[in-house]
C-alpha cells in the first residue's frame, strides 16, 4: 500500500477507534494511532497464524481493532501509574 493510502486508512481507522473508545487525540494522533494500530494488529495476527491481507477493507478493520487495542493498553498503563 502506498504512503498516501496508509495515511488515509490510518487516519480513518484512528478516527473510528477514537469514537469507539471515546478518546480525544486530534488529527495527527488519529493518523498515528491508526498506522501503529494496524502494524500492531497485523503483528499479533501473524503470531497467531492469521493473514489479514485481503485489501483495503480488511486492513481498515484490522487497523481499527489495533488502534482500539492500543488505546485500551494506554489507558490500562496510565491507570496503574
């Protein structure tokens, strides 16, 4: 996937995850959490033996799930400290 599509999908996934998790991160935070969330979720899925290379929709869903997971992990760590 090209860099432009990565930023667009990451931003959209971050925005959706922000709404699902009721967070407030801003546009650059949404893009960052969407891209990093997609990488995180793909890594975890690969370890579990799944391949999520089905196209834009599949990667969008994976990115949303990964971004939600990262927001959850961040909140759990923040609540402990």
